[in-house]
């Protein structure tokens, strides 16, 4: 059995005393797993110097890396570096040849002479490689997208740079950097640090030199090379660069990246730490495997973040840009010591992204963004697999990775810390933490200690509950007014499943009582599994706001009357309170009051998200009286509100009565005149739901409207399928069989997965399945994936044998490529055709029924998401001028 040493046991007993009910949990004690977070280093990496020639056409790279290091042992005779998939040609220590061997992803080097403790030496590795599985990507025109540009880019996080640089590849060390990248003339290279010079190499080739004297972890080493346009700004003498593919243009580049100088000013001034590197570059690359990556001083972004003026009405790049820029402080300037503390990178970047929203768009938008983060964090706490932000001795799970919810739960924890400190002390603590640990590796204790050093406030209780322990409070609240005592009485119960070390939480909650023209705010510690809270109230309050400001990460069940919710929806000065009241109002029992209040909110000057929520919720209590309000909403100044109003009108077909014709006409006019593509698409979908000759005519007209990736035409075709328009089947078949471009053919093949309502005739089904089978067998990968996905959505048993054959051809491609693999798509389609069998017991019976039902729902959701992703890929294929696009 595992034995707990007395000092550790004493610490755990102290923890139990501070966290109520801790020992009621199931303990998961266990030894630390062996992973890179527990590896010992035999040498300190000081500098990484790269000299590499990269050929974007042959997909090859060759050269050397010089790792300058200092021995951490008194008689160091052997050490290892990380390496994967490259061919080693020679290894030398200070010019002396060294013998070596490869063992898995380690290059073991027998040093030709022993190094003494602290002695420095240069370990140089000459090597070459081609088409690595991960880490370094060569983008070329292909059958899926013949208009792609030639490009090379890297992606190091988590431990992928070893696939093109033999070095120490884990964030437990930091080193300075220099690089000389030789590429074909016509390509521009962007890398970390200062650009020093470009000089000719062999005929037709040039070498680009970079250096950064600020030590950083090697996973942040980056290269991008392509035919780029460069646009630039200046921030207090520091170049701020934007690189985009040739032909994109300055207007589009600045539409996505133009707020970067303002973000630099905000982060520098708010933290008191000036942006610390010689330049800041952002490169929008093709087919990037993530949204963005915060490579130090040289962020890589997906080119999908670039959009035209109309798309800008529906989407903004500001969040992505701010997130990756915030990492230049939180992740690059300071770096988590191991991936177990990744929330110090990702949680900080997510929260500082929201803080920029607060600076740029105001407090209300910030608070609603934080509500979204909190809700995502709560959804991430899955039953039976609720993990803490930082895995520790007493919360370990065998399959845990220590990084659960690092983005959204991490940001939610920081939001609570800020609320406990107040703004002045929050920023004082942040400044102290950042300056004390500048250029260092950090763990969660470093942050906790820095807070106390800067403010004198000990928040260990908060870290214990929300960082080191899993879960979140799940609260059930009942309210009554005690007329005799003149008190409002709240019964508060914590109902969270307390297995797996989930505690009874304690947190100071602000509770506001409101009457007409009067308010009272109280702060109460919620700290028991069940407790009664009594607050003075001369009369029954019209509104009770539990957790005013909504800083606590929690779920709440707090039944209130429609009258109370209607008052809160209009009178609460907290935007989250109004939003939550609008969400709940339609289900509170008084449909007439809910309708009237929601329509009032929709017509008000409230935040666009609150107005949009009102439009969405009014559909649940709709009668013909809501039509004028929703029609007026089609002219709202905010695209989000217009889109939701269009969708809501499509969702209340049964309530339209004699206004049906007016609604169809208004939606058709919206499709014609609307600038927002999202709103046009919502109106098209609504027309498909309403039906009739006028709607069908409008949909046929919409099929001819231009849009990126023909998204409006695709939406119109889907809507016509819903209306049973048989003619659209042959239009989609024509796209799938005879289109001139791969993108259009891929779109047609994906749309065939939606035509089930039109396949009653056997000959139609036979033809559709035949087209999909042929496309699934061979052709561009995008078309094959789309065809395979459609076979799954149609539950085409005729495809079972072919899909089994495809599924057996290989793995998923590894890591972030898995979702795009052909075998993976085939396996997902097979699960749709042959869902997992349910137990013989009736629905909901037997120990496995709930889990199987949940798996079924997950499979359906994944299938739907896959369909959306494939449609998005086709839609975005032609986003860039000239028809090129990224995945």
C-alpha cells in the first residue's frame, strides 16, 4: 500500500481542517507519475544556435544545431537531447567527435571528455530530415487546394520542435537563441527575436539571420517562411509587424491585426512591464493546426482569422490577437515550469484577453465574456472525471494530464482572485509576480506567494479549493421573507458530487436586495453544505441577486417568480443579472408577462447580447403578438440581434397565423439587403422552416448570391432540401460530380449527407450512394472526407465494407491532425452506420444504459461538428484573393 510520511500527513490534516468535508471524499493518493515534468537534467541549456537550409518544394531540411550548455554534474560523461524522426549525421563536443545512439525520442551522447560541474561546452549536432510528422510543416499546392502558396511553418508546443531541432524540448529550461535560415529566393522568413540581416547564399537562395538574447523555452522557437506581404506599425520604438500571404492586402491585414499597438500599450501599462522584446511579429499562415501560437516575439496565426469587411460584422480577430499577445508576458516572459502548471500560461492569456475586452469594449462585454468562460469551465467538469487545475499528490488520476480546463477555469480563478483583492491590489500583485519572476520558470506556488508578498493577503484557501482540488460549487437556493423578523431568508445547499476529492467550498458571496429605489448589498461567506442566510429586509425585496457581479465559479438553481425575474431583467444594474433573468424568464410560468418583458428588452438600449437573448427566449412563449417586435429586430443596429431575430421567426412558424406572409416577405428582404453573412444565412434557414411558394422562390434566388465559399448558396440548398424541393438534389449532385474546383466538389459531396428527405425513391438513393462511394475511394483528401462523412450521416449500410477497408489503412495521423485523417473519418462514419448496441434492458435500465446513451449523444454531436467543420473548410477555401484558403 502507499504510505504517507508523517510530515506529509500533518500537512494533509491541516488541509482537511481548512477545507470542510475534505475527508468525506474518496482519496486518490499515489506516487508521482514518471513524465517529463519529473525528469532530472544533467546540463543547463544556455544557448541554441541553428543553421538550417529548408527546401519548401522537396519538403526537406538540413544543417546543424549548436547547443551551448553547462554541466550540472561534477563528472558528466553522458547526456541526452530530444529528437524525433531526423537523421543524425554527426555529433561533436567543442569540435571533438562524439559517439551517440538513438533510443526512442532521445539522442544519447557519449561525451569525448568529461565535463566538470558548471563547465560550459558546445554540443553540436549535424542532421537532416524530410516531411516530419509534426513540428515543421511544408505547405504546397495540392489537389484539395491548387491555389495554396508555398510555405513552411513550425509549431513547437507541446514537445514537437524535437522533430526538426535536436535539443532539450521541455519547458524546464530556458536558453538564448540565434538562427540562420537559408531558403529559396522569393520567400520571406520570420523568426524569434531581432532580424539581423539577409545575405545571399547559393545561387537562388538567401540566408536570414535572427537572434534573441532573452532566454526562453525551446518549444517557443519558431520559423515561418512564405511569399508574404509585410505591413507594420510602431509601439514606442518597437516594430509591430503583420505578415500575410501575397495578395491579401493591407486593409484585410489591418482589419485583423490593427489593434495590436493598442493591446501592447494596454498590457504594458496595466502590468507595469513594458513589452520586453525587440519586435513583435504576427504571421498568418495557411493550414495552421491551431488558432494561434505565442512563439516569443513572433506569433503564428491561422489565416482563417483574416476576413473581409462584411465578415467583420460577425467575427473579430481581437480575441485571438489579444490572447497570443498576452502570452508574450504570461507564457514567454514567465513560463510554467511543467505542463502541470499550464494554467499559468493559458489561464492568464485567456483572462488578459478578457481584460483587453474590458478596456476596449467596456465592463458589460467583459462580464458577459467571463460568464461564457465560467460556463465552459463548468461544462468541462465531466461526471466521474473532474480534475483540478494543477494535479497534485492527493488529486491524481491514472489518466489525468494535469491540464484540465487550463484556459477557461484558469481565467475564472483569476477573476475570483481579482474580486478578492480589488483592482488596485490585483494590479500590484500582477506587477510583483511578473517582475519578480521575469525570465524565469514558475509554478502555482510562485504566483500565490507573490500575491501575499505584494498585498499581505493570504489566498491559500482559494488556491486549495479552486486550483488544487477539483470541481465547483453547485448551489440550490430557496428564498422566503420572514415578516416577523423583517428578514429575507435564503436556504443555500451545496449539492455537488463530493466524490473524487471535491470539497464543500467556501467563498464570500455578495448578495444584493433591491426594492423600488432602494438597494442593500451584503457579503456572506458560503461555507457549509447547508446553511441559512438571514439579511435585513423591511419588506419583501423585489429582487435578490445572489453573487452580485457573478465572480464565483458555480452553478445555481434559484427558483423565482416571473414577477421577480421580470423586475431583474429590466432594473438590475449588473448586465449578467439582466442576462440571467432573460434566460430564465420564459420558463417561470407567466407567459404573458414573459412575452411583454422580453419584447421590452429586445426594443431597449441594453447590451446587444441581452437583446439577442431576449429575441431567442421569446420564441418559447410566442404568439402572434411577438411578430412585430421580432420584425423590428431585423433592423436592429447589431448584426447579432438581427441574426437571432431571423432565427426566432423561423422557430415560431405555428404562432405566425395570418402574419406568415409578412414574415416570409421580411425574411426574403433580409436575405436580399443584409450585409451580415451570418444574418443572411439565419434568414435563409428560417425561410426553409416556414416554407411556401414565396419562401421557395426566395431560396432559389438566394442560391445565386455571392459569398465566401458560396456559404449562402449552400444554406439555400440545405433549406430547399428541408422544403422537399426535389430539383435541388440534382443541383447538389451536379456540384459533387461536375464542379470545376475541388472546393465546390467538396461542398457538393458534403451537402449530399443532408438529402435524406429527398431519397424516398430507390433510384435516387442508389445514385447518391454511388457518387459518394466513388468519391470516398479516391480523389483529393477533402472530397474523400466529405464523401465519407455524408455516407455516415446517411447511415449508408452499402458503404460498410468500403469504410471498414479505409478505416484499416492507418492511424489518425497523430495529434492535431487526427480529425482530418481519412481512416479516422471512416471510423466515425462506421459508428454512425452501426451505433454501439444498447443493453437488453429497457431504456434507462441497467448500469451501462446511461453511459451508452451519453456516448450515443456524443457520437451524434461529433458527427454534426465534423459536418460543420468540413462545410467550413469548403466555405473558407476561397477566402483569400485568388481562391486560396487554409484549413
